[in-house]
C-alpha cells in the first residue's frame, strides 16, 4: 500500500517528467533564430513612432566596422520613401563624441551606411528621417554591440 508521502513523491516525479517532456517538445519545434543570430552575428531592432517605423540591422553586431541597413515603413506598414536618413551612434558609457553618418538609399525604402562601433556594450542608435522639407521624424533605441 502507498503512503501519502510516497504518492506525493510519485506525483512530483511525474510532474517533473511531464515538464521536461514539454520543454523538449517545445525546443524541437522552436525556430532556429538563435542559430541564425550566432551565425551571421547581426543585431536587429524595430523602431517606431506614430509617423514612421524602421527595421534596423547592424551587421556584424560586434565591435569594429559595421554596416547599418534600415528599412522604412509608414505606421500602416507601407514602404516609406524618405528624402534622407541620418544615423547616430552614441556610447552612453563614455564621453566620446557621437558618430553621425548620412545613410545612402539602396532601394525605395532601404537605406544603408557604414560606421564603427569601437567598443562592445550598450549603444544608442538614433535615426533622423526627413520625410519632406517640413516633416522630420527622430527616433532612437538602445542596441547591443558584442
């Protein structure tokens, strides 16, 4: 005959096995985003305001020279063809001056620039998006440089 303590122990063991089984099943079906991130070492972030959204990829996402690619969209997720895009990288941990570069249009809503992130850490990435002569959007977001 089972005692109360034995039943509790059996329930605990079965619960642990069930949890481990669920975790194994979830990890087997999970997308391989971690592998992709490690393989190409890029950093991706999505920035948005009421007027504009930007999908930004910093490649590679580690200290040194980087290529920053920006895809612009309206708030309705339609391509946004801006007049110009400036990119600012600031290291909030140091008193080093911010780096500013003008991105070049590589397609209708795609922009790109080359910059340098001299040290790993948390950086601030700022975008200055000129939509027209009188309409400008400024957005920023922290990014992680390894």
